[in-house]
C-alpha cells in the first residue's frame, strides 16, 4: 500500500544537548519527532479518546498491544479489514510490542521454553502459542510500522543467574525475530524491527546485551526490563550504563516508561521514545497531570474550586472546566470525567515532549529540566472556600 | 446576568402542517427550534459527550435532572459556582424537570402527602423533603431557563380513582409552584415554568387537567404520565385527546419520549418538545440508531463488516468507523464504544428533528413521515462474509 522506495524507515539525529537527543524517525505513515511520547492504544483505541484528539495533541505515533489484539479481534481479522491503521482510524505511525510482556503478566498457564511461550487467553481461556516468528507474523498482519522482537522480560529484583539466562534467550529470540522479519519483507515495506536490550539491574549484562544486539541489523533498539518494580535511581543508573553501548545512529526506546519525571530524566540519558499507560490510566482514576504536579480530583477540597486545571494550557480539558465540575464528574462516576482527564493528561505529556524537543534544539535542555522540576515542586492547590 | 427586558421567554408558532407545528422558543440562553429533541444531561453532563459535540449536532437545549443535581453536587453548590450553565459548560438553553419523577422511581422510603414528598437519597441515604416550592427554589438555584412544576406521576395501568387523585393533587401543586416561581422573580428573568398535564389513560381527566392548567399563566405545558408502561397506541390516543385541549400559543412538551417513531407520531399530534435517555443509554449498550432502523453492534454478524453505520450521515461516528471496529469496541468494553455510539445516536435523533422541521416548513410532513417509516422498515444488515 505504501511506496517502499519513497519511504524506507529512517532515523536522523538532528541535534544533541549533553546526552539528550533531538531526532526524526520516518516511517511509511509519517514522521515521528523525537523525543516522542507514544500514547498506548491497547485494544486498538487510546482509551476514552477520539483518534483525532490524540493526533491534535501532537502524537506522531501510538502503540498497539499485540497480545490483546491477537486475542480480540485477532490479527487475521484486522488484516482482512485492511490493517490496524485503517481499523482504528489512525493513519499515522503505529508501534506494536511483541506481546511477550502481556503474555507473562496477563495470560494464564504460561509455559516458557526455548521455542517460545504457550499460554491460555485471559479473555476466553483458549490456548495459544507465541514464538519469536509468530510475534513477527502477527505484527505483520497488523501492518505495524515499528515492530518489536519477542523477548523475556523478568521482574526486578532478580538473581544474576536468572537475569543472564533471560538475556541470552532474548538474544537468540532476537536473531530468530530478525530472520522472520526479513523473510516476510518488512525492510522492503519500510517497516522497522527493534531489538530489545535486557540484563536486569546487572551492568555487565546490559552492556553485553546492547553490544550483541548492536551487531545485528535492527532499525532501532529498545531498553526493556526496566520500570518493572525497581527504584527510579536503579533505572536511571542502568540507562547511564546502557545507552552509551547502544548505536548512536538508531532510535532508542525505553519501554513502558513512565512518569513525567522518568521521561525527563531518561531523555537526559539519551532515550528517544517512550510509552506508558500512566496518563490514560490516571485519567480514568481521577488523577490529573499538570505543570504544577498531580491533582487528585477525588479529593473533596476541589468541590468548590472554580479554577480550571491550568488556564494557560492550550487544551480545553485543562483550561475550560472547573476543578469543582471535574470533581463532581469523578464522584458521580461519569464517563466525561475519564474523557476530560485523559485528554488533559495526554495534552500535558505531549506539551512536555514539545518543551523537551524545543529545549534540545535551542541547546537549553538543562535549564528546561531545572525549570520543569521546579514547577512540579510548586503546589497550586487552592485554599478551601 | 441576563438582560431581562431584551430576552423574555417567548414562543412563536411559525407554521403548521396538519397537527404538526414548527415553532421557535426564545429563552435567556438562545433560540430553541421546535419540534426539538432535548438530550438528557442527568448529572450535569450528557453522558459520554463533550458539550460542544452536543451543540454541534443541532441541540438547542439540554435537560438537567433536579433530583440528581440536588443530591450531588447540590443546587446550592451549583449556584455558588455560577449556575448550571456555567458549571457544565453549556451556555445554551437548559430545561430542568421538577425532580418528582426520579424521587418516585429512584429514592427510598418515600412518603407522599398533600405538602410534598419526603425521601431518602439513593446516593448517601440522607433524608430530603421535596415540595412544589422547594422544587422551584432548586430550579432557580440551578438557573434553569425552562422549569417544571412538581407533579405526581403514576405508572400505567392505574385505576380511575388513583389517576384522578394524582391529577387533582398535581393541579394544586401547579398553583403552588406558579406562586413560588413568581415570588422568586422567574418571569422577570425571562424564565419559564411549565404546568404538567396528568390524567393517566383517562380521556376526561386529561381534558380536565389540560383545561385547568390552561387557565393558569404558565409559559408552556408538558404532557406527563405517558411512556410509563402503556402501549404506544394508548399514548398516541391520549395525545390526540390532550393536545386539542392545550393552549395553541404555548409550547407543548411530551416528557420522557421516546423512540424515533414515538417522536414522529407525537409531532403528528401536535407536540413541540421531547426528551429521552434512549439515544444516550442505547449508545452505552451497543445499540445504534440509523435511518434504516436499529443496529445491535453486540451481534457477531458485524465482526467482519467493513461498512460504517451510515456513510451518508454527516456525523463522523456514523460515516468513518466500520461496524467491525464498533463491534470490537463493544465486545472489548472500551469507552470509545459509548462515545461513538452515543454520538451517532444523538446525531441521528437531531437529524430526524431537522428533517421534521424542514418538512413542516415545506408543508410536506406527511410525505416525510411516510418516507421515514419506510426507511426504518428497510434493513441494511449485510450478509456475512
């Protein structure tokens, strides 16, 4: 469907500022400005948002979850209907994960061996097999622009032995994934397959993993196995060790991260892409992200507060509805609460990313980082009455 | 807040076609084109819709439920925050019910006497008293443009004795409501108070109620106590008997009605205003209203259907998303299902109202009615595969 000659996958590094990188990814479905935050569209929808809203906030790419989509409505059905872009009305770039992470966290009766994982669907109990090859096949059926290798992601803390075993298995799966991706013609369609660095909290293993993957011809690299239970300082230390061992000329994606602070600090350590359910999930639980930190709208102190979440925001959800109204919607269990707070939260995340990109371009990332952290520390919770 | 001299409540009858009426209501917050469908915004939100979307579909007025709002966040709080229009970001006309209907259907430990109703909140169990005077007071605190008298609405079927007792009580409450409304300066602010015709399925009582209310200086009149369990033909027969006994120069509002067919047939019997939860509630339960009848998106037959609900619709929810995708969203329990289907359903209802208004203006209402009924009878369910 796409002219493969005109639009191969590419990454250009436009500017660096310290370790922070400003770049541009081109995919068959558009340009992704990096550092990029990728809203999570688990079941072919970014929860409680119309796709046009997601785009209007400055999202260049959304994430789809292979595990959920393979179970319902199935990758084959999405392929028959013209692929995931068309199915979910998102004509821009789509990144998919391999499905491995959700298999390990959501599925039942999992059995992992060298070949792959067998598991039972959490939706209807049917048995499935997931291998590195099948994961690529599913992502091809979905028509994803940026695909992930199947890996084994273990929770932290973990023993060095378990960490090394999982890391080496992930490397072998990386080779099998790459072979399948090339067999299926992914590179010719301008698609990307990313290898995933594992190695837990073991510096040596992280470096070995990054180095070995760097010798394989992946279009980009993910850092997996972080934000899985460890303290933030462990995560940041691992990034400091890992990113220098990753290719400079390829995009770097930190999977499943994170809070605004995680993102800011990870950009400072050379990361280009992020995804996280936090802004969307928090939006469904009465939590708003703002320039001045988080606001818990369930709290009764907001019941009479006529102020919007942030009158300086360009997002209607932030500048037009009073905290009193949002509090009411949350207490009353109204769907509009999730709609407005998710909108506000994604708007905040994307405005943070825009601020980060602008600052790197201007060579003022350190000032931006300091100022942003200061703003977060301020509280604008109003006195009651 | 509004210049009362410039914008008193008014109703102009612009055109009739048979019994069908094309009119225009002016309130302090705008013009309401009649026949009008008023989306229900029970808890200060039309469920799963942004207020701008509700407006863009051609809604001139939304309904707020006094019972829900008095319990949460309370009428006093809404008044402190500047009134219901500001609270819910709806600067157009708002109609409120009296609260009586929900007190009788939702509240616990109800006790009704001449003075009013005492009841226990379904939200937190607190005791409240609702009288004709208190209902007007609450609606004034909300700042509603079109207010309703408190009445007693009984379920059908009912005995003639019960029906008459409730009708006569409602007439006495009408007088008390009117007195309170004038004491509080409603007419001076250009607001309206409607009297409510009761009388169950008893023609004589309906005519007595309409006649007695017509002698009181209400700005408009509602028909209550229909669509409460009786067959459609009983409802329509009651309308045929009731509307000729109602003032010609005042708007007529059929409360809580109904299906597209109910609305079309009630317009044909002289009704100007409608409200119903059907399009919004159905949207949250996987049901879509279209020109060609209802589509139940839970049904597996839609799983591979690439067609939108109605490609000729001007609404994105109807013309842009495949039935296969909508089916997936419904099955997956995604919020976007309710958002898209509610949007589609309100778009259909409002396009039906626009069609009705255009047809009355053109003197072609009978043709429109016949053609619309033919379209509903057509099925556009696709063969599978």
